[in-house]
C-alpha cells in the first residue's frame, strides 16, 4: 500500500516537473479559466502516460519545491467535471495529504490520474480551448498536439520505482496513529482496524439534537495511505460503521426567519475489501427546500439592497447586520428556488463580504462549497 506522503516526497525529489507529474502552488476550479487549465493538465498527463499513473502535486512552491500546503479541498465531484468536458476521461482521484509541519488547516493536494491507454481530448469549448483539442506533456509543459500522434510508453518503469519506494511499513502506521491521537486529544479521538489491515482514526465534537448524534470539526485519517477527510466547525455529520465500511452523512442547516432544519447533503462511504484495497464512494442526497416565492422575492431584493450599501460604504443598521450574517445562505436558498441570478449576485458581493467580516466570508465559502457539490452532480 502506498504512503501518499512518501509518494509526494519522492515525486518532488525529481526537482523539475516532467511528463508524468506536475506541481502547482494552488488550483482554482471555481471559474472557467481555472477549470480549463486544470482540464488541460489532466488531459496532457493522461495522454502522455498510457501505462502508468500520473500525478499533480498541489501546495508546492515552484522555485524551491517548498511544501506550503493549501486549504482542505473536498470537491468530491471533480470526476463529474472531468467526465463532462473530456472525451475518454481518465479516472482521477483528489486526496488531501497532511504533513506534520503544516498548520492544521493546511494539506497537500494529490491528484492521481489513472492510465486508460486511449487518447483523451476536450469534448467541448472551455475558456480559450476548443472542443476536440488534444494535449500532451512536452517536458514540464502541457502542449496541444496533432490528434494522430503515436502514444508512447516512456514512464512506466520510473513511476513504478517511485511508487515502490513509497510503500508503507509498520513504523509509519504506528507513528501516524500516535500522532493523530495526540493532536486530536481534545476531540475524543478513536481508531478502528478494518480487514486486519486498514487503520482508520477519527475524532469530532459531539452534540445531540432531538436524540440524534451529530459531529462537527471532524477529522478522519486513513493512516495507511496518509489520506485525510475533514469536516469543519460549520459542518454537521453523522457517523456509522460496520466491519467492512465507514459511513459519513453530511448535513446542511438551512431556513428562513430563524426557522432552520437539517437537510442531508452528501453521503461518503469508505469501503474496505479483503484484497488490501479500498474505495471512497460519494452520493449526493440533497433535496432543495422550497419556500414561498413572495417571501423569497422580498429577501432577494433586501439582499441586493444590502450589497449595494456595502459597495458604497454606507453604514449598516442593526437589522442590516443581522441580515448580512444570513446573506450567503439566503442567496443560496433563492438560487435553489429558481432565482437564477442569486449566485451571480453573491459572487459579485464576495470582495465586500471578505472585507467586512471573516465569519461572513467563511459562510460565503461554505455556500459555494455546497453549490459545487450540487452543481457537479
């Protein structure tokens, strides 16, 4: 079993990016340019590696390979984005890998691109790239190439050696368990062994609402692979497990006028198999709540007026400040009830929310995360 932290270190030991791996300081797939560039690199790495895995390491300085980390990224629908825009899409996995020297809210992103031995191309136009475009790696660059180029296997041996040098051992596993239990000692850390091989540690803040147990600030780490799942203080999740699986259901609290309710958002199941393999399955459960359209019209217009006040730097009333705290969530509710421009209005307000309050900006980020999950499904 590959220790992903060791794998990243071994990849970075090849100082320059090449035809089987790329490194990025960060990626941003919240807008078309960022999506297009990410898809281009996935396409190029897939085409240049027909027989072996290819990788993108995210959270690394380009000049000196310094590991700086990125914010935890939980976009489980990234495969849906790839399937929507690429012909012969490869199987792509995004994992969050913790490093001991990084702050608790930082990880290194590892994108693994599985080989398919077929030519991958853009299915349709995106940003400045045209549908039908094919990309290959030319050294450290992802470049467009002619479609009938011969696919050559030039990296299988070296990638196999890198992966073999990143195998786990009992010391790494025990160190990982002890480190997790020590760092999360304030959040009731626990561990469980699955299939006599996989060690999964988890912790979280527990609370009971109407006889149902929820957790927030949940950390889940698959120690053997150094893969981390994380749910923030704002998240509410339920956790159940059997001898063969570990299940997390994420909830989102939505409502209007101080009347809120928990709605199931997404289910994540880690399945453990007898042959020392595992897979992580995610399923969207969300059913958008419906509200009275007249009430929503009033809230939508009030939000727009509030954003205009922020733009002009006008002082806010007490009621304005209350409405501002709920603005990201109420814009989301409006959007889910077919106010199609609500998210455009929220995006337009982003810099003003960020400037006004860190907590409100955090709410904005949470809303956009929920929207990504719903949109890509």
